[in-house]
């Protein structure tokens, strides 16, 4: 029986996945099965790590705010600052507060002094 030549659809599908895995190393960029497995793993990791990244940045911002607040006053802390912000209904998120803490400590001091009274 003669060998039939298949169409281009499967080749097109494999080519698409090869483009995605082109920067991998060794068989992970050459063999179709390895490429598919590696692609699935990469997508799962990126999905998981987007959540981790948000968590890590929030922790970083909280640490920065707390460090600057404790430098200013000995008895004042991050949790009290956030509590006072909520009481006064000031809409400043942790990212903005951390940027203020780094760039302009006096401004954060004035905010904390104003809301703590």
C-alpha cells in the first residue's frame, strides 16, 4: 500500500505550539510531545505566579509603610494607620501609601498626624 501524504492542518497546529516554545532549551523546543507538555506547564506556572506576585507586592508595600511609620513615631504602627484611614474614610491604597512613604516621608507624617487626632 502506498503511503499517503497528510494535509497541512496538523502541521499548522504543531507549528503554532513550536512558536510558543521557541525559547525553551533542548527537546522542549524541538519535540512535539515535549513542547505541548512544557507549554501546559508554563501556562499553569504563569497563572499561579500572577497571584503570588500580587501577594508579594502587597507584603512589600505593607512592610515599607510600617517601617516608615515606626521611624516617625514609636507607639504608632501600620495597623493603627490603616484603621485610622478607614475611620476617616480616606481612599488611599497600600501601593500609593508605600510610594508616598519612600518619596516623601514628611507627607506621610502629615497624613498620619492629621488622621490620628
